[in-house]
């Protein structure tokens, strides 16, 4: 990810990313290991988690708390986004899974609609960035998808109800 997008995310979510940390404690010192096309996905994911934490677990946002929420790595793996926090709960894991799945439909380079492409490195790319690689037609298996999605939806409904 480019410097401007990295700086934006780091400033918007100051407790999430330690870009100057010890590589034995966080891999964020190497930056975001994804293309700029996933910038919006990462921003939306972080905003969703931040809103949840502000309402449900504000202590996890306290930098002095032993158990503060921090992301230790953001990367692409097997064509989709991977977002690794120090810890989380079912809601956070459901949100991560949801955005991970979404990333498999968005070009990592430009943010346009894309498909997972095989042929060397597995990436999600649009036709323009595919370098001639055919789109994969297979569906991924998500073992905990239903349970995590139910947790996400239930938590979102209760958060909306509390605000009303």
C-alpha cells in the first residue's frame, strides 16, 4: 500500500497500528502488505471494528490497557485479505471473515470488481490487471461462515437497538 494510504489509516486508527514497532511484536513495522485497491475495504473494516469497540469494549481502545486491540499484520494470502489482530471476539472475527470474503471480489491493485486468479501467485485482480490469467471458477469453503455471520448480524442489531 502506498505511503499516503498507510499514513491515512494510521492517523485515523491510531491505536490499531504500530508502524514503528519491534518486528518481534508486530509485523506492521513492514507496513500494509496489500495493494491500494483494498484501501477502502481495510478502512471500512477498521471503522466497523472501531465503532464496535467504542460501544461494546472501550477498554480495548485504551493504549494503557494490557489487553488493547492492535493489528499485528495486514496482508494478502491466497488472493484475499488477511487482517490479524492481537485478539478479538466472535463479532470481530465475523467482521474479519466478511471483509476477507469481500476482498475476493475486488481487484487488489485498483479497487474495481475482480476475481481470484491463479497462475503463479494467487491474487484477486480485474481483467485489466490480470495479465491474461483466467478467473477461478471454484468457490471457497468457509467452515465457520454461518455462525460468524449470525454473530455479526445479531451484534449489529443489538447495537442499533441500543442507539434508538
